[in-house]
């Protein structure tokens, strides 16, 4: 997956709650009309989740996505930073780090 394309998701999400091992994201409805987001969703649709993602829950009424993750693999602070940083270089650095960990 192209990490630069993945960075597009950041503008559509907001962290609404984050405890170690569980992060809840508010997803903007406008994400569904973005072609890059559609492409990313299609790539994930028929693939297994990365080993560090233990489960997901989508609530269409509150427009939230809850991810449960393995805290022995994903650092809580770095995970939130990947999703919220406005520094593209920082995003790419962290995304590359976790991409290699999650796909090993």
C-alpha cells in the first residue's frame, strides 16, 4: 500500500477516545466520496487485518470506528501520532516503521 495515499485518511478522522489497546475514531462522511479512500477501503476489504489489530467495530450511527490493537506491538502514543500529526515527514517515518513491523 502506498503510504502517501494512506496519509489522506488523516484529514477525515478525529481521535475521540484512546486508551491503551483501544482507539475510537470519528470518521467524516465526506471520506466516502474521496477516490483515494475508496481505493484504500477496497484494498482492506478482502484482506486479513494486520497481526497487531485485534478487532474492529464500526458504528454507522455515530460515524465511529473502534480499533482494538496489541499494545506489545503498537505504542499508544505513536499510534495516535500517526493518525493526528500534521507533519507529513513524521507521519511517513512512523508509518514506514509500523508498516515493516505489521507486514513482517
